[in-house]
C-alpha cells in the first residue's frame, strides 16, 4: 500500500512516497531500504505503481522523493531568488540531505536512478556518507553522458530556446480549465499516444506553470552539465553499479551503452530486448519492477 506526504528538505517541501513503511516505521523489522531517484519530470506520482510493485517483489520498504520544486501543495522558496535549490547540483544536494536527515546510519540503501536520477547517483557517490550508506545502485535508462547531443536533447533545446513561452502559456491554459475538462484533454492525448490513463493526475500537476518552468529549467541545466561519461566514478564503484539501457531511447541512444562498455568493459550493463520506453513508469512499471526486484533479491541474498 502506497503512502505519501510532504517533508522539508533544504527548506523545500518535498513529496515522499513509500510502500512498506513510512519514515522510521520502515526500519522496525529490517535494515534495508530501496530509494528511488526519479528522472525529470521528478513527480513521484508517476512512480507510485512501480514503487508498490517493487515492494511486493522484494518485501523491502521502497521510498521515492520528488525533485525539489517539482511537486508541492502550497508554496516553495522562489526559484528566481534561490536557483541553487532547483538546478542539477541542487537536486544532488537535496537527495544527500534527505538521506542524512531521514535514513538511519545503519540502514543499507539500494539506490535506483531513473534517467537523470542515475547521473545524480554518480554525483552522490562522491559523498563519503552516501558511499558508506549505499549497498547497490541500479541505473535505469541512465542519462549519464552527452544528454544535449542526444536526439531528444537537441529537440528539447530547440523548444526551450524558441517556444518555452508558448509551452508555458498552453500549459497554463489547460491548468486553468475545470479539472474535468483539462483531464479529458490529457486523456485524449494519452489515448492517441497509447499511454495508460493512470498517469493523467500526475500530468495535470506537471502542467502547473511554476512546476513546468522548474522542470524545463532543470532540463536546460542538464544539457549544459551532463557531458562526458564519468569513467573514474563508474570504475571506482563498478561492483555496486548495474545499468539498464533501452534499445531505442531518444535520451540515451544505444551508442551510449556501447561507449560505457568500451570505457569500462567489465561494467554490468544490459540493453533492453523488450522494447520498454525511456519513460517506463508510464506503461511498463510491472515488468520493470519484476526485473529490478529480481536483481535486488539476488543482491540481498548474497549479503546474508
């Protein structure tokens, strides 16, 4: 059963979603935690099904937190006045601070990074406390190099540089409509795209102009900062890293998988053969929970 609520991290209200135990209740019977770092958009609402299924698969508590500024009910510190809270480096510090504040020191963390969440994990592993805390890392559709040079990265930069104003206006228009009308528009689009209708509420939240601006701002920072593969960090932690790439992925082309294998030949990296999309939480939560759950169960069994 999924639980959710808000906690404060670096002065920013942050949505926490859990299955298997809320905060300290999660560690009454065990000392393991699966902690998910989302992609961008960093709305935990998209991940709720995956979180619940992963808990069913592993029987280990599963948590995920929103990116700073991507989910909130009331107010957040002004992004224009506090950009360091919301940029890429700020998101790294946000996750480190959450773990320091809410995860006991004796808990073993199984980190899952999705998309840019994988890049955030590589940065977090440079922190000695996190390095000590983390037992294993699972990098799903990892956006860890040259994201701006990817097909989707190029398209994003074109839209961001030329039409962001229009995107924000259209999103604001939809978000101002009666909820039933706005939801119907999103449902229609998802029907055309073949995307599950369960994602409509999260998408309605994403269309709030402040949240959308924060999402685009973070993505623009990703284009500038996620450049060459961090071979040194991957080499150092390769025994605690497992990568899963898509066969057709506009953010992480298969060439990036081959580059990882060329640079770190013994890295544990797999290319998907099932056609799962980069945004797997939209349609493929169940099979991905099965795959990752099996990996975690194997790792946990080896540690006993």
